[in-house]
C-alpha cells in the first residue's frame, strides 16, 4: 500500500488558491500527473512594515525536497501578494497564468484580484513569454544546460527513450508561445487550452508529433510573438495605477485598518 501523503495545510493569510500545471492546462496524461497549485497570501503588518525581508516565496510539497513528484503528489507555490503583483505586472508567465487558473479556494480579496487581471496585460509581457520559450527550446536542443545535444530538457529519461525527446518539456515550451499570443490578442487565457492549439499540444505530450514538426512550430510562434510586440493596436504595458491602488487597499482591509 502506498504511503499516505497529507495535503499541505493552507498558509496563513491566504486569499487565493488555484490549480496550475498540466492538469489546469488540460495537457496532462490521465492519471499520470501530480497536482500543482499556487497560493497568494497577504503578509501581516510586521512583515510589510518591519525591518525584516517579509515573506519569502516558498514551496509546500507532499514529497520531500529533492524527490520528484508523481501522480497523487501536491506541489504548492506560495507568494506574498506584494511580490505576486510585482511579478505579474512584469509579465512573468507562470504568475500571470494564476489569474485565469481554476480556483480551489478564494476570499473576497482573491475574487477582486482575479477581477483585476486585465490590468496586467500588455505587449511588455511578450519578451518574457518569448524568452521563456526560447530558453526551453535551447535546453531541448542541448545547447543550454547540461543536455549536450540530447533532446531532453526536463530530464525525463523515460520520455526521451520512448519518443526521442522529452515530450512534456517540449509541450510546455510551445504552450508558452500559444498563451503569449492568446493573452495579447484576446486579453485573457482560456483554460484548459482549447481548439486546435490544445489538440496539438496534447498530441505533443502523447509523443504523436515528430520532433522536427515541434521545432518548426515553436519557430513560427516565436516569429508571431516578435510581430505582436511591435503591434500598436494592443496596450504597451500594465495599468500600474490600478494595481498599486488594489495592493494598498487589500493590505489595509486585511489588517482591519
């Protein structure tokens, strides 16, 4: 019988908990994925106004550090609201995803944060999506990191052996291109990933797409993101005034001020 793995306790001050990862994207294999979450918490007054560094971003896991998570495991990344807002305003893809992800638990402040999500969208996000995608493609090609020409990236030896390349890592690299394009052109994200893009990403994950086809597709997505970054029809940056006003009001309300 498998050992019992308790669900990580909710962090103090949590206002929003969402599901992320392959299950949220709809690109995982049934029964073959771990459970990834993101939690956002409001720090206490001493953490924000005192002499210390404040709450550090940290992970809560059912597996010990250094052990790979598998089916049935939970990995939860915890962010302070202040750091989350700064990273979202800067266009961090993993952070922005949180604002469109399936909600597990929320408070009124969490709902208001989700309602603010379009304030973070602008062309400034495209270099971040493009950079993340390009970095992963280089790892897949073995020209960055320790791959030395292997078609790995995520170090999943079983996928390289079965399909000739790490299909999960490859799928997520292409997903970044699709979602960067979707955010700018539609102002939001649809999860799970739908339509032809979702079908193709799932085919990559299952090992049904040849490596050369995958590489050509991410090249096309890269060119599309470059073109969108110069398209003045879309906002050039976040609405920092709205974001900062929400941050101040949220902390005051959470503290009862």
